[in-house]
C-alpha cells in the first residue's frame, strides 16, 4: 500500500524524468521545449499533491466545512504556471529566430553550420 | 479507497501514457496537440486535489495559450522532427534512470499523500485558513494569500511577465523593422 500512498509523487517523478529525457535525447528545439514544459507540469503536480488533506475541501470559505486543503502550494503554483508560460514564449521566439538565422530547428544541423564557418 | 483517489490515479496514469507518446511521436503538430491534452488532464488532477484556482489557470494558460504559442512556432518552422542519427539513445536513458531512482529513494520517507499531520500543514497554513477570511475579508483563501500576504511575490511575477514580453518583442519585433529598412535600401 506504500506505493499507492506515494502514487502522486511517483508519477510526478516519472513525468519529470520523461521530460528530462526528451530535453537531453531529442535534437529538435520545439520538442525540447515541450519536454521542458512537461517537467514543469510534473513539479506543479508534486506541489499540489503536498497540499492535499484527507477529507479537506477547496480552500474557499464555506459554511459547515471545517477542514480545508492547504492554500499555500496553490498560490505558489499559480505564480509558477504564469511565469512558466512567459518563459516558454521567450524560448519559442528564440526558436523562431534560430530558424531564420540557420534555416533549421535541429540542434545537430545548427552545430554543423557553426563549425563550418 | 475513495472515488476521488481512483479518479486521481486514472488521470495520472493517462498523463504518463501521453508523456511516453510525446517521446515517440515525430510529428510536431501531434506533439502540440498531445501536450494540450496533457495540460487539460493535469487541470483535472488539480480539481480532484482541491486546487480549483490552479485548475482554472492551467486549463486557460497551459492548455490554451501554450498550445497556441507552440502552433504559431510550428507554422514558421519545420512541422516534422528529423530522425537523429548521431545521438546515442542509451546514455540519456541511463542518466534519467539513475536520477529517477535517486528521486524515488529520496521521496520514500516523506509523509503519505493527504496526511493532515505533514509538516507542510503545520507552519503558516493554519493561520491563512483560520484568519484570512476575517483579516482580508475575501472568502477565497488563495486570493487573499496571492494578493495580500504574498503580494510582493505577485509583483515579482508581473515583473517577470513584463520582462518576457519585452524579450519576445525584442526578438520578433526588431526583425520586422530590419527587413523594412532593407527593403527601403533596395528601393533607393
């Protein structure tokens, strides 16, 4: 049962590792960014999982509810999601510029062109 | 096991499958679409875990805007990922497996999922839950923490978004003026 009790954390680690694998092993820059965003989402799941309380409710004041989930991780991740999209936008516009300068978004071909100069 | 927990397990299993599909898929349009589904599933997981505000934001920003940005990039770059011949797939797999094993080992003794006695629920969280409705006057605790107790965090977030906006304009906006200047030289 220990596995089921930590299931959310195990899946978060699995998703983070899949994201890391995409970043390290794939040469396409757009796909690398998709992997990076996947890593980000796994961290969000890790944080939100920590805020859950058994039998807790959504942290909005309601009559008759005495037990709420922890609102602090929610706030931190709310900020992180928006910042994550902003950085993804910068990364994708960098990819567009690289494509204009080199005519490709494959990392290996960019390196080849750099070396041939 | 409650129904909530069963849905949580199912949605997270879906997300794991989609992550593996993204690794294998070479069509980048498909990757963008799968990524949108991935974000939407994570929004569902957040709803199950009582994080309604986070679920809203993830569904709007993660599944919506991120996907649009990725599709906009694909229209200006290649649609297919080229097969990589020079890279050795074994080395990243080994690195990732070792890192993952260490993380699993590191999380093996943390408090179980949903434990009310976990250290994360002991420090400032009780104060936010008990006092914020009377201190700030807003029933939604996430909003009062975001805009009042941790208002400086949100100010910093806004600064980051502004900087990112300036960076995107510097990267993509400058190019247009340069091209226009070039055209002007041609006509001269």
